[in-house]
């Protein structure tokens, strides 16, 4: 069973990691802020209970102190009445008020013990309340820092997106510039090469029998053309 649990744990971790990678950064930031605020609210609720406990103890201490005061005063009055009855020779009254004073003394002792216990609890509650308030204050500052960090991260994210867009544009431009387009120098070189090749072929043709024959025909044609021009001039009566 432990083997299958380990495998299942590995599969869950794998899918969780894949999901985190697929999650957008802005969504992760918002989730972190939401979780921080949720925990902050939970802390505030717990701290409120601690502070409320301190406040309740304050009220209980006041009532306990009143109980102590009342019991003490009534016990004193009972003792005075018992003493007065004794002086008056009232044995029954003396016994009655002495018994009442004893009962009130026990009530006074219980009230004082209760007050002492409440005061001890209150001292602890005051410390706990101060610690709770400090924790709330510190956590609130952390939430504010996280909120400020959120703004910073979102700004950085937007800057990163913009830079990525610029990088893509530059890469596209670079790939376009890297395309092997013929430059003007290359075109000029090709034209000069073709001219030189044509002239070379013409030059080589002149030294061949075919070239000489063509040159002779051209010379005859030019001579015949000149003769024909002289004939036309004579018919027109033009002098050479």
C-alpha cells in the first residue's frame, strides 16, 4: 500500500508542477494576494477572540472585586452585630451573627480566591492580547508589502511582455535582413562580368576564320554601301 501511495503522491506532484508551469504569472500573483488576505483575516479573527477574552476578564474582575467588597462589608457588619449582642447579653443574637459572620468570611475567602485567579488570568490575557495585536500589525504590514510587490511584479511582467514583443520584432527584422538579397555591388559585378564575357567572345571570334570572314563581309558591305551613296549623289547632281 505504501508503494502505491508513493506513486500516487508522485503523480499528484507531477501534475501540480505541470499546472503551476502552465499558470500565468499574473494569475499566480493574484492568488498569492488572495491567500495572504485570507490568512490575514483568519489571524484578525483569532486575535479578536484573544482581545475579547481580555476584555471579558476585565468585566469579571470588576464584578469579583465588587463581590469581595460586599462580602467583606457584610462580614464586618455581622461581627459588629455579634459584638453588640454579646455586650447586651443576647446569647442567641451573638450566636446568630457570629455564624453569619463565619459564613460571610467563607464567602469573602472564595471571592478573594476567585479575584486572585481572575487577576492571574488577566495578566496572561493582557500579554496574549498584546502579542495578538503585534502579530496582526506585522502581518498587515506584510500584506501591504505583498500588495506593493504585486504592483512591482505586474509592472515587471508588462515590461517583460513588451520586451519579448520587441525581441520578436527584432528577430523577425534580423531574419529579413539576413535574407540573401543581391546588393547593388553584386548586380554591378554581374553586369561587368557579362560585358567582359561578351567582349572576350567577340575578341576571340575575330581571330577565328569565321570571325575574319565576317569582318571581310562587313568591309565589302561598307564598300558597296559607299558606292551606292556615290551613285545616288551623282543622280542628284551633288558633288562629293
